[in-house]
C-alpha cells in the first residue's frame, strides 16, 4: 500500500511541477502573444474597412457629382 501512495505522490509532484512550468512559460510569453493577436486583428480590420470604403465610395461619388454642363460661357463677365 505504501508503494501506491509513493507513486501517487511522485505523480502529483510531477503534475504540479509541469503546471508551474507551463504557467511560467505562458506568463512570460503573454505580451508577445497579445501583441501578435493585436497585429493580426488590426490587419484584418484594416482589410475589412478598406474593402467596405472602396465598395461604398463609387456609388456615393456618382450620386454627389453634378451633371456636366453642355455649354460654357465666358470666363469672367464684362
């Protein structure tokens, strides 16, 4: 029975050590991972916004453009 308890305690110690090591690694890499995620999000949002603006602009520009005159007058009135 003592051998079973010893095996369980060794496994528990190994699991605790792995948890501490993994946590330390994750906390040390967190700023790098956070910055990488922010850069990816900025790139994705930039692509979406530029695509939406590009798609919306031609229609709005055509609506706002006045009709071109067919005749012109003198540059300055006399």
